[in-house]
C-alpha cells in the first residue's frame, strides 16, 4: 500500500467517521443560501464591441455543522452555477478552466468537508491539532472572492486561490498562529459535474501529487497576515500530462466594527510560475470596504497578469487540455472597481436583501515578447464594465469560504460582508 493510499484512507476515513460520530451527538447545523440577480455590461468583449447579459450568479445552498463541543466540524456547499451560467458570466479579464473574459461556473459539489478538531485535547496544552478532509479549498492564498464585498470576481482568482480539490489538511493552531499543510490533486475541473481525479485511467495517483503550506498570524485583534506556497502538478491536464505550477501568496487583511460602522481592507501579492519559470504571472491587489448605517461602499484596484492562449471559434473559450505552444503571450489587466450597496433589511437579521451597482474602469496591455495584442482582439485597450443587481441571502453574513478547523472562527464575523 503506497503512502498516497494511506493518506487517502486516513483522510476520507476521518471525514466519514466525523460525520457518523456527529450524527450520534448533539449536532448543530447552520443553513445558508445566496443568489445574485445581475445585469452585466462589458465593453469591450473578444472580437470587439460590447455585450449585456442578465444572469443569476453565485446561487448556493450551504450548511455548516458542529458536534461534541466543536470537536467535529462539517461544511457542505451546493453551487448551481452549472445550470444558471453554463456559458460563464461576463467578467473582463477572467480566465481559467477553458473560459476567458467570462468567469467559469463552479462545480455543483463546491465543498464537502469534515474536520476533527483539537485531536490531542489537553495533551498539547494550548495547541489545537485538527485533521480536515474532503472536497473543498486548499490552504493557499487569500479569501475566496465570494466572501468579499464585490459581485465581480477579480482577474487573479486562479493565482490567489486553489479550490474544488480532494484535499487532506493537517492544521496546528496555537495562540495567534495557525500552520497548515495539505496534500491534494492537481487537476482543475473542466465542467460543473466534474469530481477530482483520485487516480488516472493508467492507475497513477493524482491525489497527493500536489501540496501546499500556509502560515496565518493574528498579531492583534482585527489583523490577519498570511503567507503560503503550493506546488500544483499539471492543473490544466486531468490525466497529469501538463506542466506544473509553483505558487506563492502573501496578504494582510484587516476587519473591525465600531459604533460608526464596519471597516475591511485586504492587500495581497501572488506569483505563479510555470514551465520552470519560463512563464511567470504576477498579481497585486488592494481593496477596502466601509459601511455607514445601511450603506456599503467598496473599492478595489488590481494589476494582474494572465496567460493569453489560442481561442476557439467561440472567442470566450480556450482548449482544455491545452495543446503545445498554445501560449500567445501574457496580458496585464489594471482595473479599478467601485461597488455601492444598500441593505434594505437591517444587518442584524439573517435575511439579506441588497441592491447594488458596481463599475470597473481600466486598461489591458501586453507583457513581454509574445504576439498577443489587445487592440487586435478587443478593438481597444480600454476596459469598461457595469453591473446592476440585487443580492438575496440567508445566514451568509460573516462566513469566510474555505476556512476550516480553527480558522473557521478565528476572525470576528463581518456584518457587512457577503458569504
């Protein structure tokens, strides 16, 4: 039995034992749900001109659970974007999983995670060792964009997060420090119904072919610092025949609440290297939010580089898995986004009803010596986007997507934040 076999057995055995044990104990469940009805306008789009679409985005049904005095934890998230945005959501600069300039739909089973918390009890003093396993977020990078106060995802989503993987995590939390290490499968999904590949058709292990590590520090109340690294084997080829990615991320996050309202800020930098550093993508992002009474205003600036690949007849799509020599160059997206929202229902309520307007201005340029030219593809290098919609939610305020074990409750809930 290989070491990966042992890891798989321990990880998923722990998950099912946790669920079974919790079912026989006092078990608390918190149901949550969310959907955003939005009209998106994007100018330009691939091929030139503009496009306007109405969509239901981020439709999720979710539950978190706990038992044995939080010794057992459970997270399950059903994402219905495969039905509501099968062809993706208009998002200038978005890329990943074969989509480009459209945000791809996430898989139906977005999270299915169980954790056994504080495994050693009093044996390690103030420390808490947790074992976490299932399908979900890898401990790498900053918060998922669904947890942040914007409707539109940033361009850097695939540089700053790793999600929808079969993952086994060992987590140690002591005082203000949390250390995490994980094994997972490197392959990205290619359709909403995909499951992680545990073993390939020729019986090669995909689970455990990739790893990550993250350190999180909370030096004072409200402040969180993180640094993380990851090695991802062949993310764009599910059989494992593609190039590897070496990733790093650092970020600082601030959140506090006072009598005058709530404040949030995030600053992050991430870097992804492929083909032994032949291709390197950088991203720097800063965003913030203020709330006053029922009003919420947020601002984000990002400068992110992405690969430019050969496109299909549908200019919003690229081939997966990528053929050799498909990279035409690297583009850099410099975007300013402003979001203004209003809570019709007071924030202390579980129900959330928030109409909003969100606008983006910026430009795109080519980087390096590739043949990609944004003006040839889009007709201009200027980027403009506008979204108008309403968010409807239940119980989602303050939830941080992809935070498990000790980190699930490490920071105070944010009353003004979505998901």
